[in-house]
C-alpha cells in the first residue's frame, strides 16, 4: 500500500472517530441536563419526557459532529494531496 493511500485512510478513520466522540459528548451533556431539569421539575409535580428533551440534542449532535468530521476530512485529504505533489515534484 502506498503512503498517500494509507494517509487518506487514516484521515478517514480520524474523521469517523471525531464524529463519534462529538456526537456522544453532545448527547451525554444533554442527558445530564435533562436529568437535572427533570429532578427539579419532579419536585413541583411536573414530569419532563426524555424524548422531548433529547430530540433537539440528537439533531444538534448530528450537525456538530458532521461539521467537525467534514472539516477534518477535507483538511486531511487536501494536505495529503499537497504533500504528494511536493514529493512527486522533488523526485529527480
């Protein structure tokens, strides 16, 4: 396997990992906020539904994770191509 191809694969893997981490983090924080809000609301006899609270978190997490992964993937693939061209031009 040539180095540029390996580098592209690694950039794709990094983008996937970042997508998963960002999405998970957004959902975890939203879940914690829901639990806190639900606890406070339950004291007054009001009950919050998780689906109402988390639907916006899922959408927000999806878009934030996708944007982050897209930026990383685009930057990585462009940098690999730049490096490949510079290496090709420097060869005798």
